[in-house]
């Protein structure tokens, strides 16, 4: 029975013969990511299919985030390329969960984090466990939702990269180190929207949620009737699938 890596190699060969540069380029990057994962530890290892699915999911996530960032930067041609690569990768992944199943998983995760925090508070005599939200936090609404679900802090790499003072000058690097020759990491042109002060505190010149992040959080809290973050973390969450 052919394993996933063998299938990827066979499909790469077929795409090269068919002169399908998009597919062959995407599969080369995927296979390079698998090889990097195999040699990343203290000792080299051979990944099983489930390990490779984890790598593929990571590669798919990078392209989803890159496509969103390119949309924000008004670069539709680059966003379309990322989505085309994403479609190729998704062909090797298990069927995605339905919206209803995903909503149940998210709701369960939120409840489990809250329960674990309360349990630790009791066991430790009141020591508080801080939760940091990370991943696909790109707009002000994402920050408000993360805080409402119990997060104490939010990682905001992509939003802050859009400030004119950001060292990347409109470019954002993912968690892996970018290399111009080796296919690893993700370097995305997110563009610039305003100064750091405008990104964080406004005034906003756009309605896409990329500016006045703190003002939007304060507005969300006020709309729900809360005046501080700790109170806002106790807001009742209702999840509706299909949105």
C-alpha cells in the first residue's frame, strides 16, 4: 500500500511530466517541509502518515493566513496563488469537519480551558493561569472574540506588521525563518495602513478591522455591558455554525 510520501512523490513526477508548474512547485515545498520535519530533532526519523498530515495541515494554515494577508494588502493575484496552492494541499488531507462539528469542538475547548483554570485555582490556592491566544488573529474582531473566550493576551504579529514603524516595512514573517532560496517559512506582504498609534488606538481610516484595535475591543466590551477585561471574559458565548 502506498504511503502518503510515496504518493506525493508520484504526483510530483506526474505534474512535472505534465508541465504543471503550480502543482509541482507546491508539492516540492510540501515534500521539503516533510523532510525538514524528519531531520528537525536530535535524531533523524521517518514520519508516518499521521505525522505528515500534521505537516500538511501546517502548510495549509500558512497559505490560508497568507491569502488573507494578501487580500488585506489588495494583492488579489498573490492571494489567488496562495488559495490555488491550498487547494492542492487539501486534496491530501482528510475531509474537513462540518461547521456544526467544528462549533462543538471550539465550544468544548473553551469550556475545558475555563474548567482547567478554575481547577488549578483551587489546587494552587488561588494562583491564576494566564491564557495567550495565538494564530489567525488579524483583525480587531478576532481580538475581542479571543478575550471574550477567556484569553488574557493575544499575539498580534500580522496586525502590528502593518504599522509604518514596523521593521518589516509592510512585510510579515511567519514563525519559521524565511529563506529566499529554501522553501521554508512564509514572508507575506501585508502592506501598511498607518502609524503604530493609529493601528492600536486610532483614528481609523478604514473599516476592515485593521486599525484602532484597542478602541474596537473597548466598543465590544461596552456593547456587551462590561467595563474591564476580567468582566468581559465572563460574557456568555453563543456559537452559530454556518457563518
